[in-house]
C-alpha cells in the first residue's frame, strides 16, 4: 500500500516558487519571457515531484523502465525518471494477517463443517511477488481457501475437533509450498473455529453425557466389587475367631445406641449366638441385689 509523503510536494513548490521568483524579475523587460520561465519552472517542478519517491522502512518499490524490470528501491529517498520509469508496486514487507474460511465443506466422514482460520505471512522477495503473480494478496487468499478445503476433505470430524495444531501445521506446509515461488513466506496458520450443524452438536452432547454416565456406573460397580471383597476377607477372619465376631457385634450395638440414642431390636438368635442373654441376666440380678441391700 502506497504511503503519502510530503517531500515530493515540497520539492515541487520549492522549484515552482523559485521559477516564479525568476520570472518576476523578467516581467519589466519581457512579459512573454516571464511567462515562459514560469511555464518551464512548473514543468520542471512537476517532473521533480514525480521523480521523487520516499518509501517507508517497511516498503519496497518495484520500478520498470520501458516495461522491463529495472530495480527494487527503498526504503528512504530515491529517484526515478518520469515517463520512462514506472513504479508498479509499493510492497509491504511486514508480517500481514489474512483471514479465510471454508463453508459447508464435507469432512472425510461426510460431515458438513464451517472452518475459520487466519494466515500470518510476509513478502521475502518483492521482485517475485510483483512479477511472478498478478495479484499476490488475492492469490494467497485463494490458495489458503483451497488448501483448507483439501485438508478438511482428508480429515475426519473427531480429528479436526481434537487436533487443531496438526491441521494448522498441515495447512502451513501446503500454503507455504504454493506461495514460495511468489517470494512469500508463510509464518503460521491458526484454526480459529470449527462449526458443526446444530443437530450433530446436540447428538454429540448426548453421546458425551451417556459416556460420562457409563463411566460413573463402571466406577460404582468397581467400588461395590472392592467392598464385597473386603467383606469376604473380614468374614474369613471371623470364621476361625468367634470371640472377635462377638466383640464386633457388641461394638456395632454399642455404636448404634450411642449415635442414635434409641432402642435397637436384636433377634434372640443373635443374642444366643453372641451369648449375650446370660450376660444380661447376670447383670440384671446383680443390679437387683444391690438395690435390695440398700
């Protein structure tokens, strides 16, 4: 993009004003001579202004002389020969970003998607960019879009959603290979967004939810299995040690009474198996005798 500079206009006005000053000194002697000097000064000032070019630090000029490539000029003050030389391009050599997309493009598993991406590139050879392709910016845009469609067609939807870095790298490789003959270097490609149809998005959401529920049930079942194994191990240890079983049963009763502070109904068979009936009778008899003595 051409940047405006005040230097060519300044040179034009300096030369033209100097010519008018010279013409003013000739007005008294020859009016026609003064007019001629003014006209000549205007022509010279115009040619000087056209011959002066001041590209910025990030700009390069492509100059043709009589239709043939002459030189690449810039940055800074430079001059050309008006009419004979022509500046056909003011090329920006900074990093440029270009957005591109692919709409309703089918993936490898026939899913239509919309993909948005951004391309970071710069011109490294202005001569090739000006002479090897008619409009390098439009060419880059079209090359990026076709490369994106090609990559989408070779990728399944799941890989596209999970492996954006891989797709970006593949796009960079393809686009860089296409634009290298034009003197352009592709720095990076970033996939911004992948849009899928709403119906498919809902179905994928339901599938993910069902998968999470399945995993939760599997974890719960595995926990139940581990608990059953621990109970089995505990039961084996109590088989050969009835005293430990009785103590455990009494501890369970005690904990239940302590926490709930209520009556616990225990089957008589459980009391007999734990031999708690005799113990409780003896305890009651001892309590009555103590009360009678008092």
